[in-house]
């Protein structure tokens, strides 16, 4: 029997309650597919600040280093906004984890199921039948990590400085992940940049064009980021796989999530070297993309599906338990098809049944 070491970091806000539902699904697939996991639960983010004095304690980092993968909840909230920027949960925990483990490739699948077309803010005729987009975001470069970075007084005036910096090698490796992903789907890749203005984007586009020569079976297109943001709401079915830099990907993937019906539906995988799923396990951190939602924390109304689907991605890429991952994905589809909806997905239509966070977790575990 295969046994996997997992670091479980529930975090803040709705993180602990949606994590509980993901672990129900994990228990169900363990029983069904004959593997086991050893879980080490750790503080991270605001919870770690409150209990350990810093957002990423040494013991949490050690547990992550010893694990096969990290299942992450969410961090942050107004409670910690008074802290210096580098000590807040996001900058103090999330970014350092990505950087420490060189988790450079962020995969965010945006799937609008046919049953959830009504939940999308887009007109039904635009997304008839739903859509399926994969956003591949470079995660360890760009403005979030570039130097110099400064907020203070300069020449007698307050200034803010962030540096958009990329090495060609960083673009090459994320481009290859994107081309490989497209090759396994509909063989269409759209690279998103701002090459009409930014030097970093000019280099990005030239590099992606070079890598494209190794993938003649993949159709490559380019799009400026402002146009990409417009096309996501005008014609999302145009996209199959998109690849872009850190900041653009952060914004576009959230837009992609909401047109899918809810941020609560969008999982993500942040991977290091090795894509996983191809016979080679990839170390990664897996998390929902919707944030900590402190306004609804503790009310048992959050949507746990993004956290559950993040577990599915963990099993697929870091454990190579594809059958278990498929079972979770299918269970989510079956539950949605049956009419169960958390509050964020409900539009009051006939046939819907409004359920709590824990009831949705129970239903998905039962469907597995």
C-alpha cells in the first residue's frame, strides 16, 4: 500500500471549514483505492501569527519540507492588516512558500459546468454548454518578487516602487509547462503579455515563439492582457490553455473563476520541477483560489468545492493517484448535476437544493 506524507495548512477565515470537507473526500478515496496518507496539520498565515508569532513558523516549513505535497487552505483577513506589509499573512507566508520550494508553475483550471451556466454572470448564450480553460501562470517571478521594491520617501516625496523582472530561463520553463498542457488538451495555447509597452513582455513573447518550434502540433497565438481580459467575458470558449506572467495571471485567473460561476469552484496547483501525471511526481502546493472570505467564516455556508478539487489535483500530480483524482472530479460533477448548491452557486431555480458547506462535503464524499 502506498503511503503519502501530506502537510495540511488550513489557514484563516473559511480555510479550516473547507479543509475539513476536503479531508472527508480524502478519507473516501483512501478507502476506495487502497492507499493511505499521513497528515501533519500546521499553522500558517494569520493563525500562525496569533499562535506562533509569525506567518510561516519554522515548524510549518519543516513539515512542508518533509511532505510529498502541501494542501493549503487560505490566509489573510482584516485582523492582520495593521501589520507591516512583509509580516502580513499573504506576504509573510504564501509568497515565501512558493519561493522556497520553487513552485514556479501555477495551474488553474476554470471549468464552467453546463449545469452552472445560470450561476455565471455572463449571458447564457455566450457560454452555452459551458467551457473549460486552463490558465498556466508563472508564479515565482515578475513584480511580486522583483527588486528593487520600495515604499517610502525619496527626494522629498513618498514613492512606491515594484520591479517587473524576468529571466529568459524562467519564461522558457513556464512556456514548456504550458505547451505540454496544451498538447494534452485541444492543442491550442494563447500567450498573454503586454509586448506593445513592456520590455519584459517583448522578451516573453520572443521566448515563447522560440519554444513553440519544439511543439509544431500546438497552435500558438498571442494576446495583449487588456484584450484577454475583454475576451474572457466576450467569448471564453475561444481559450483552451493560456499562459502568462505572475501579475497578469493573478488577475485573469480570478476573472476566469467568477465567470465559471463562483470563486468557490476554482482549484489550483503550484508545481515545481516535473509536471506530475506523466510518471514523474511533482512536489506542489494545492489551494483554492477564492481567498479566506472572513465575512462568512464560521457560518458553514462557504463553497468547499475548490478545496476538494485542489485535493484532486494533489492526488493527480504529486501522488500519481489518477483514479482517485478522477473519482473526486466525477463526484463533484454528479453532486452538481443532482441540484445541490451552496449559497454562492444558487440562483433559486427549480430543482436546486441549497446546502451548507458541511452538507456539500458529505454529499461529495458519499458520491465517491
